C-alpha cells in the first residue's frame, strides 16, 4: 500500500495531536519533558516526520489529560 494513500488521515491525526497539546496549554518542550523526550520528538510527530505507535499515543493522551477513547472519538469526528 502506498504511504501517501492515507495522507489526508495522517494530516488530520497530526492536527489532532497538536490540538490536544494546545488544549492542555503545553508547549512542545513542556510535553516533551512530560514524555521524557526532547522538544524535537514532539515537533517531528506533529509535522509528520515521525510516526507514532499506539503506546506512544497512549502516553501522549495521559500527558495531556485525555483518554485514548476521547482521542479516538475526536479523530473519528475529524474524518467526517
């Protein structure tokens, strides 16, 4: 399957990841610190340079104070 086949969905995921960080009132550096990572880690996944696995998304959700369920629902809403 071509990687760009899901380009629109990937962009929406990146936008949502950025939005939940902003909703939590966190900078990239602050979120990176909560995750035990550098600011560049957050920048790379928000820009699409790096993809995340499910455990990483779960950790991000915990850090910004939302559940995986809420995140998944918001992602589904963004696709409609």
